[in-house]
């Protein structure tokens, strides 16, 4: 099973637009890549703030949606809570996330897509649960809000190797793989 992450950010690492989401940062090529990754996914992991801010709604049938939240419930008044039947929550700690991924493997899921935000992505990297990372860089300097990474460095340096890149207009689409998983 592959655990993939997808992010879009300005060249300065900022991944949140003025409204708190990422949609205004994303361009056409990034959206096409994002939708392709989502079509390939058997399950989605998304942070609760991202789910609420980006107004998550309907998904393809049989796609499992898991919202990572400290609160233990879906964002109130969110489209996700109203429209997505069977969306589940998971706590953002190693035991719960690793257990969820182990359950996915046991059930034969092939691809899990983590759609952000930066806190969840940083957590998956910290816990060494991410196999691939797709990052689109928009050739823009954005106002500083949130950048990938936390306030403290990871306990272990996680190495990723750039395996592909493509410049489409002002979007640089990159794909990175975790070094130990490339063998």
C-alpha cells in the first residue's frame, strides 16, 4: 500500500491562502494532478481544518474518508458532516494513525491520499508513515501563514528523493519518494 501526500504552496513554502484554504493557490495543472491522485485513492486522510476550510463534500462511491482531529468529531456545520455518509474521525497520534494504516493494508487497500493540511502532513512525515509526496510550487511569494513543518524539527531526519518534476506555466509539479521505500 502507498501512502501519498499532496500539497500546493508558494515558492516560499506558504500553503494557505488569505481565506485559510489552498484553492486560490492551486492552478489548473495542480488541480488536474490532485483529481488524478484522488481517483486512484482507496481512502482519504484530511485534517479537520482543511476539511472545513476547503468545504469538503461528495466523493466517489466507496472512497473512505478519515478526518484527523483532536476534537474527535467532524467539523460542525461542514459540508463533509452534512453530505458524506460514513466519514470517520481518527486522533492525530502515532498509535491511531499507524493502526488505521495497518487496517487499510489488512483489508487490501492500495492507495491512501493525505490531502493536508500542513500539520497533518508534518505529523505523517514525523511518524514516518508517508511513502510519496506530491508538491506543486506556484511561482508566487505568498503572505506568510503556514509553511510545511512544525515548531520543532522532526526527531529523525526523513529523506525524500525527487523522482519527477514538470513545469507547467507558473506551476512546478514535483513528486518525491521516501528514500528507504524506493528499493
